[in-house]
């Protein structure tokens, strides 16, 4: 109102008090330090978790590779064993074929005094009726 009233007595106004700077309580810096440390700890914990997961993944890959290698060794051993058994079977089949050969049987029959019948002298018997 003083601006509108030109002729009024001048009153001296007291200067406005200077704004006080409020000091932060003693706990506030500790809280800010604590708040600064939490994200760092979280980041470190996050990195540790990722490293552990990565180590487990690598361990799993190595375990699978070892299992595949063992299976491959077992398959190779079985292939070798199969090849040996096939060779033995072929040798036995050859020996059986030689033992059952017609000239060998004919020679054994001649030693026993048997002779080969001619095709005209061959007859067949019916075992149920006893007739020729």
C-alpha cells in the first residue's frame, strides 16, 4: 500500500532476515553413501550370478562332450568286435562248406564201400504205406 499512498508517513521496514542454510543432518551423508553402495553391490552380485551361470553352462558343455567321446569309444570298440565276429563267421561258413562238399562225402562213402546209384536204378519208398 505504500506505493499507492504517497503522503503517508514513511515506515522503515526491517530488512528481511537472510535465509538460513540448513545443514544436513549427520545421518544424511551416510544414507547417500549407503545408497551409492547398493547399486554397486547389486552390480557386483549380478556379475557374480552371471559368471556362475556361465561356468555352469561351460561345465555342462564339457560334460556332454565327455559323454559323447565315451560313447564314440564304445561304438568304435563294438565295431571292431563286430568285424572280428564277422571274420570268424566267414571262416566257420567256409569250413562248413568244405565239410559238406560233395566230393568229400563221395570219398568217405567209397572208403566205406558204397557206390553211387545210377539215375535209372533210383526208386522212392512211401514210408506210410510201405510201397514203392
